C-alpha cells in the first residue's frame, strides 16, 4: 500500500491568511438548515449577545457565531455548509496538501 506524504497544519497559515483578509460581505454562503444561498451581507446579525450571531434571512437558523475576547476570537460556522469567497485573479496555490 502506498502511503501519502503530508505536511503539518502550519502549511495552511499563508493560504488561510490570504483568504481571511478579504471583505466577507461579498462572500456567498449556504444555510445548512434550509439550503438558501446568498451573500453574507444579507444575513440578519444580532449583536446584543456576548458576540455576534448571524441568522439566515430565509429561515432564521443560526449560520455563524463570532465571539471576540481580549486576546482571541472564536468563529463557529456550523450552520453554513460552504463559504465561497471571491479572490483576486492570481495563480492558484499549487503547493502540497
């Protein structure tokens, strides 16, 4: 049996840093509950909790939670099946995964 070679998760730092520095209001996501697909800017965001809670505009299911502490942040996107982020035209990342 052939064993696939891998590198550790530190390799994701550069690609993830590039991805997470874009304006997410133009990103598209799909609600896990009802399947509606739309821009993140269309979510209903509630800010009167310990963090931010973003709900689907169609079914009101929670799609995202963001909590910020003094020295870290927690991002929970369990209610989102995917997040499609527009990226500038460049060569795609071609390193090992």
